[in-house]
């Protein structure tokens, strides 16, 4: 999703990717909320952009939980969410991420930054924290002992059948971006859904975008590699 946000003194561009699992119910709900101006309203109420992001994520968690209790909506369906806000006239990104849909910044010198990955396969610290909350890790998946439902993710929106095994808050942080840098917001299918060759794939993607590749070319490249997952990508050049 790409959305223009026009708020007093804080206008800018909002980029987001929601990668659903257990159906598209929750990812569609999140996308609709953002398209309808959820973040715009949070910015209007709070001039601190990171706090506005935090409040938006909290609203999405609370609303899906309430719907899950009332109608079982979002009970087995869940989604990752990666959001980047780029204020006009600033060389700074405001990033919020829950799950494992990557936010990547490719530098002109070939170096890259990738956002934290809330995935039990690839992030040992996240996995151990989930196990301390009662989760069971087996064959690359984190399971709830009560429902036996399993996910790779250790943090999520929706999927309330997993209960307290999953964390419900995002990582939120600022990151500097410079002229010539390229920002990618994507689903994990753009890299490696098995999370076993991420560094290698990152070097390839960094090279491609710095040579001029746009979002559709990245998606086509992932499909040719047969990543075995759905693929979404947004590319922004600073």
C-alpha cells in the first residue's frame, strides 16, 4: 500500500505491507483500516510520529481481539504488518514492524539495513521469549499448547487462537535515509520464506534495486526463483 498523508506540519508518504496467514481476513482488515486513514487520525492526535505508529498498531491489535471475542473474526486469521512513514522534507524514516515482512534500505555503497525479524526460525531471542510465554517450538513452527495452532511468527496482528504465545507490540524506530538510497517494503516471499538464505538474497536485491530494478521486477525475480510464497513489494527511491 502507498498512501499520501496530509497532516499539519507532518505530511508525507505512508508505505505498508501486510502478509496474511490463515486466510486474508486480517490482512484485508488491516489494509482497509490504513486506506481509510487510521494513521492519519493518529498523527492528528499525536505529533510524535513514532507514538502515532505505536497507537495505530495498538488499535489494530485491540480491535481484532474484540472482534475475535464477539464473532471469531481474526481468531485463526492473522497478519504481519510493516509500515514506513516518510515525512516531507526529512531524511528520516519512521518504521513500525510486527512479524517478518522485511523493511530494507539499500545504500549507494551496496550496504543494506534490514528490519528486525519476528520469526521463530531465524531469531533465537524471539523464539526463546515465545517459549517462556508457553509456546512450543517444533520443525520450524511455534505452537500454542492449547490449540496446537502453529506459526513461524513470534509477533502478529490477529491469530488470537495463539493467545499469549505471540507478542502483540511492534518494533518502532527511526532510520536515516540519504539521497540515492532505495527503500523496499515487502512480504517475506521476496526473500526466502524458509528464512535460511536471507543474507544471500539481500545482497542480490540490493544490487538489483541499485541498478534500477523496480517493484514488479523484484516480484518477477522472486517468482522465477520459485520462493513458494506469495510476493508483495513496494520500492521508494529517495
